[in-house]
C-alpha cells in the first residue's frame, strides 16, 4: 500500500501537464467500462434503442462533472481527494425493476426514462441528508447488513449477465447457441489472463481488454452490427431534463434504500483513498472529507438525473491506480474530468460501445457481477460468525433470493407493498437491518463505523 514515503506526488502536489495527463488516462482506462456498462445493460434490457448512445455520452459527461466536484471540492461538496465518480452498478436491479413496471403499463422508452430519472432525483436527497449523519449510522449499517446487501446485489444481477452471455434477452431462438457461449467464455478467459499476468496496468484494464478482444473476434465472425454508428449524432450538447421526470412512491422505496447503501460504500472508498494517499483516517479533516464526499455523491447523483443518466458513486478501482502510479494529486482528477466531459459531447462514442455483441458484454458483466457478490461475502467473512449473524444472514438471504426465484409469491400483495418487497436487494437489506435491531447482541461493543473492513473487501472488485 502506498504511503507518504512511496508517493511520487502527494494530494496537493501539481504534476507537470504531461505526467498529469498520463496518470489521468490510466484512471480513465480503469473506469470507463464501469461508467458505460450500466447504461448498456439498462438500455439493452429495457429496449431503449436509439436513446442508448446519448445516454452513454451523458454518463461520460456527468462522470466528468462529478469527478471535478469530488476532487476540487466546491464549498462543503466533495472530498478533495483524487476520487473518481462513475455510474453505480448497485442501482441496476432497482432501476430495471422500475423500468419493467412502466413498460408493463404500456409506457414508451421516454416514459421509462422519465420515471427512472424522477425516482433517482428524489432518491439523491436521501444521500444528501445522510451525509450529515454518516458517522452515526453504525447501529443500523454494519458489516453484516452491508455484506448481505452487496452480496444480493451481485447475485441478483447474475441473470442479466448470463442472459447476455448466452446471446441476450432478444436473441430468440439464438439464445444459448454454442457460438455465443464460446465467445462469452473467451472474454472471461482473456479477463482472467490479463488479471493474473502480473502486470498492474493489465490487471486494472482487464475488463476493457476482454471487451476489446471479444469484439475483435466477434467482428471476424460477422457478429458486429455497425448500424448504431450510422444513426448516432456526431456532436450534441447535453439537454437537462430531456425526457422529463415522473415519480411513483412504490417504485421509489428500493431506490431510496440503495442510496443509503451507497453512502456507506462511499465512506469505505474514501477511507481507503485517504490511506493510500497518506492522509489521516481519523480526526476533523478525515470526517470533513467523508461528509463532503458522501454529500458529493448525493449532489452528483442529482446532477446525473438532471442530465439524463443514472446515479453516480465513487469508484474503488481508481484507488488501485493511485497505488500503481504513486500519484495521489487531486489535480489529476481535473484532467480526468476534462477528458470525460469532452467525450460526453460526442454521442457517436456511445454508439461505438453499442457495437459490443451481447455475448461479449455478458462475459464481462458475468465477471463484474460475480466480483460484487464476492466482495459482499468477504465483508461478511471479516466478522466473527456467531449465531446472531448467521441467522441474520440466513433469513435475509432466504427472503431476498426467494423473491428472485419465486416472484409469483408476492402477486397477491397490495401493489405498493409488492413493489417494495419484490425487489430482492430492498427485502434482504431491510430484513438485515430489522434483525440487527431486534436480535440482541450480547457481545456488543462500541465500534467505529465499519468503513475499512468494507473497503478491504470492496476494493478487490473492479467496479462500484
């Protein structure tokens, strides 16, 4: 782990432009797949079609703006660390559930997006408020609750990833064709090879390399459709509220809960970032950074809704780039922000990502979603497995995975309640919180907010 003695550039140092730009490019290589993939998945599953290139460009644009706010710190907003922001995978399940609900009512793609962005905009207020109390939440948000939620997030997304692996939701009779399975397997193999080659930059860029290799192979097999490039705009100015806003209280509850989880995840990311950057992890400076960083998360997610993209959060994989380069200067984040914002003005770049065939994308997301689940398991394993924690985990997993495997079990519930409990992440998370409060902990001790143990597990995953 980096320390003040091994860092080349510390937090407030200003590297020369060439070195800062090189470090910025390395951060972008580590994060760009995480920024665009949630939009690709949501757009593909919900059938958003022609809107996907624009949504991807907005994901890049907002990530740039959000990174600037997080690194530069504007008033109380932002951590002031070299902390990149990007689209959060944690919201995928809840966003897809909301999209399917609107689609089942006969909603158009525009209606779907209006509902999603309205829900996420209101939900961002949850994290904005929580930022001021983040260090006092250890009673309800502990490693057991966090580990359960993150594990269920990963597991609940597996169906989406494996469906793409087999050819995609709209593959029809081609679903599960051997060529799809082989192509997805090749992508997984390339990612594993790049990860374990022993080269830090290869490991950090493993997902990107897997997607590139898989797409090239697919192109030779005639599986790459260039049509998205012909229909995408070359240049477009971001338009706030382009699709409008809508709201539904029943669909809102799962998304609101995820903002609570994201606040804790961000605390862990920023704690690890402080350690790697040689900055304090206790005292007033540290607490100010945590509050500012979580507040930045909420504000940036609100900006994401305004500019037509999905909730943002800090990216843990960029902490690995700081370790690798020895560059912890927050001014590098300004370079990253400028590059991402510029990319966001060109929807055609989003269309380039649409060239990726479903089996290739599925191979990458299978690994990504799997590492989320593993990160959750590692958080759980960091705590003693006493009888209380075992039963909290057993009931929470049973309920959360139960509604995933048997969705018909909630069909006779009132519509509002069904929308809440039919989301596995929300049901398992609320179960873990309630049981943590109701089951007495005879060995309880006053403990600090569980940031470092969570991050120790989370930073092994290539996304957030």
